[in-house]
C-alpha cells in the first residue's frame, strides 16, 4: 500500500482528507482542514491501525463535504 492516501467525497472532486503513515512508527495520522468560525483550520489525529484511521477519515470526508464542522 502506498502512502499518503488521499480521500475524496464519492471518490471525486478535491482531496478532503489525507492519511499518512508515520515513518519509524507503527502509527497512522489523519489530516484534514475544517472551517472553524469561518476560518480554515488544520486538524490531525493519530491512530494505531490503518482500519481505524480509514473509518474515521470516511466520517470526516462526509462531514467536510456537507459543510459540517467535523469533530473526532
């Protein structure tokens, strides 16, 4: 599997979230941009397994695509 994984809503359009594999660590980092008070903010969260990161990323992508502030 190649990293980073870029995730799009319905597999089309612009990239809304990215999963990175941390070098030298068995961890995965989920990165996305969310709008907070009208300003774009970077959000990150670490996960121990790829499946956990992918599950959370799918929820984030849907929230960002619908314009909701995503919270994890």
